[in-house]
């Protein structure tokens, strides 16, 4: 047994102890890496720059947050109610929603970013359709889905990758962009099949949008001009993302609750502002009738008593959306840069397809071959291992080209 292999076995044993203590796979990867002076963290859940350091928190939101805190000296409840119409319009504009259907949307601002938006979406689904008893999500999805289902007293089930959720009393949850854990982007055929299934069943769906526009990030590396029939300007990419992932549900008259996370788009990991929950109903009258019920739900959840960061975020998006969108474009370009680096280094290996245009976002989750965990830990590399999979942060490559190449080659030996 080599020194690396022996070390890998020791790390696996330590990981088992941490797992038995109740820690999840993400926490375990972080703890193991911190304990290793030579460790390289590929499991970290944030955007990293080329220098290996976290991208800066949104400077626009930081400025608004500082201002908001100064205006919070009075011991009173504060919220962003005065900006209710403006923030709805700002979110719809950012997402590229056509003006013709905007009256069919309601907006909620749940606390706790995308997680809060998803939790509220699950709770609010019963306002659109009664009788749900099971939450159905795509396999290899975000582990917290199961916890969110339990907190809403729903059973939990999974459907195959690129499949559909079906069955009486089943609440479908689909991705409206890259799947958070694997990076897989739903194709137009997959979206169409899911729309057809929901329409036939007469049920609303939840659309998880953790990575708005990230499936087109690589186009931003090109000079913003027309490329054939496509445009690679930021605004056009956002509109195309909406057309591909959400518009088909609108065209078929399928109600949905789109849970949108600001975290990776605007790099707000440290500040944790509200998430956005866009509720669509094809009947404009019924859409407006939902408003007081949704408002009551958000009040019961406690999100109507807003944190100062949320109030600052609302004001920033209303008053300085262009600055936030420019910061989103920076996050997209950094992700695209990392994806292109992986694609070049992984060429001809089993993991090359994971960096095609069918995948996007911060993570990839290839299969771990037998012995992979031992060998990869033995090389002092710390991705997230779960159920025979190895989750990698694509922005985690080292700045040194030779080291980056060595890491990708090593991963490609043990992953597929």
C-alpha cells in the first residue's frame, strides 16, 4: 500500500466518524480539507476566482446594506412594502419575462435566499392545487429537498434523470436551469415532456432556478455581437434562458412557482438576502386573487419582518439593477472561464462530456469508480463524495496551469 493510499484510508475512516456524528457530506468535505495542510477543497460551495480565493461579495449590495443599517437606528419594524410594485417589475425585467404575461405573476420575498424560496414554494403549492401528499424531485438532486419535504409533512420520491414526476397527489419539482448538484441542463425535449405531463395531470409545478442564465455563460466570453441567430449580450441570454426553461409552462397554461436564488448570480453568499418566489397563474383574475393568500403565508412565515440585508437588496435591485446585472455577468464569465479550462484539460477522458453545453453551473457530479475515494483523498484532494458520486466545484482549479492539469488528469483516472 502506497503512502497516498494509506493516507486515503485514514481520511475515509475519519469521514465515517464525522458522518456518524450527523454531519452532511458538504460539512465533512470542509472539515477533512481543513485538517490537511496540503488539502485542496473541491467541495466548497462558492464561486472562486482564478487565484483560488472567493469572488468578492456584491459591492452594490454591500453599499446598500451599509446605508440600510444606518437607517435602522429606530427600534421599529421595517420592510420594503413601499417598493412592492417596483421590485416585482425589477425581478421580471431581470429574468427576461415578456411584458404580455407580467400581470399573471405575483412575487414573494422569502427570507433565506433560494432555500427560503423553495420552502415557501412547497408550502404555497397547496394554494394552487389541493391534495398534494408527495414531493417528487430528480435523482442526484439537492440533498435538502428531502428535508424540505419532511418539514412540509410531505412524502418524498425521486424520478430518473431527465424524467418526469407522475402520480396522484404528487407535487413535481423541476429545474429551470442547471441541476444544482450535477450541472445537467434540461433540454427542450425534457422541458416539453414535463410541461405535457403537468398539463395532462392538471397540477402546478415548482421550478427551482438556482442558476439563472448560467447555461449560456460561455457565450459571454465572446464579443457581444450576433452569433448566427443567437445573441450573446447579457440581457438576450437571460431572455433566452427564460424562453427555454419557463416560457413553455406559460404557453401551455401550467401554473408554477419559480424559486429563484440570488446567491450565485450576485455572489451574496455572506449576506444571505431574500430569495424570489415568482408565482404564475394562467388566469389573470385568479393570479390576482392569490395575492392576499400568498401575503398571509409570507407573514405567517415571518418573512414580512424583513432583515436589513433583504431591504437593502430590494432597494438595490429597484434602483441599481444595472450594477447588479453587471456583477451577475462577472459571475457568469468566471464560471465560463473555469468550464472552458476543464473542457480543454479533460479532452479525450471519460469526464469530458460533463463540460459540454449540456452542463453548466458551479458543480459536476461524475460517478466515482471503485477505489476513487481512497485514491483522491490520498492525493489530498477533497471533493464531496455521496452515494458513489464525486461532486466537484468547477471554479476550484489551482491557478498554476501545471497543477491544474495534474488535478484534472488525476480526477479523470478515477471518475466517469
